[in-house]
C-alpha cells in the first residue's frame, strides 16, 4: 500500500450517468502518465478499480454509491442447473487464447454486437478507432479468448490476467446465436479458467441493484461485493 499512496488520481467533472439517468456520475482515474504496471493494477482491482483502454478507473460519485464492484471467487463457485445447461450447450466450441490485435473479423463481430445489442449505449455507433482504443491495447497481461465453431468466430472475451484473478474487461458475440447464451457462457468459462490457473476470482466490474442490465451478475454464486472498503459475500 505504500506504493499506492504515491500514486496520483484525477476526477472528472460530473456528467450524465450511463446507467441511472436521474444521477450524475464522477469518475476517478489513475494518472495516465503512470505506467500500466500489473502489480499496481492488481492492487487497485482489490479497491474496486477497472480498466478501460489505457486507463484504470472507478466511480467516485458525490451523491450516489450504486456502482458496487463485484467478483466471483473461482474455487467456491457452483454452477446452477441453468448454467450447467449453458456449459453443455457450448461444449462444441473451440477456445483459443491470442494477444489483442485488430482484425476485420474481430471488428465485424464487435460492430454487429454493438449495433444489435447496444444501440442505446455510449458505444453506438461503433467505429474502428473506438474498438481499437477500447479493447486492442498492447498490454502484457491482456488476452483475447476466441470462441469458435468449426473455425467461425462466435465470441471474444477480452480478459486481463492479474496475479489475484482474471478481470472480465468486455465480451462481444454473435447476436444471432442467442440459443447459446454466449455472454453467460463466457463468464462461466472465465470462472473455470481462473480456477484452473489457481487465481482467486473473476472480477466482473460493477453491479447496480436498480439497473436491469446488471442483474445477471448476481446469478453467479457465491458473489463478493466491495462494500465499505472490504469484500463481502452477498447473501
């Protein structure tokens, strides 16, 4: 923690919240001149920070504490009946780990996903520069996990491999493959991968109780939430 005490952070001006329209959001960023050190990143993840592109951040809102960091302890996770069905349904997929890179194949999948699933979000409309700035970063700990069926790309889970766990940065997938529940499968696979690597947890970003889009995160149990500066198990 001594090293963390020397770090500089900057807060944005209040802006419209992407998840709760009635709220204003403020974001706390690590000084962008600070090198992206995996040890610092891991320590900050324990304090609720996330990565977006080249930035480490967490919400720092004045009036609202709705964004709660969430993680799944990998060794304790037990899949429920529905999750076991999703795992079985996707046993035919091949999963490859590659370093982040731009390709037209990746971008085409990302663009279709944003256009059909998130046309109401901040990342619409998609473009190549946005895709690269957000996800294609030359960082030693970042991975693209490809999910393919007979060579056809169905999904990519962008994941950071940290000393204390895997961090699920972003997942995008083929919107036409709804039956496979690829978003949920990617989380289940990453939990299993964290356990295989003997890492403590899969970090899932922020859970917001009153945001419907975030409700899926509490379907993975046990789940730990960062509340009052400590991780607690949600009952």
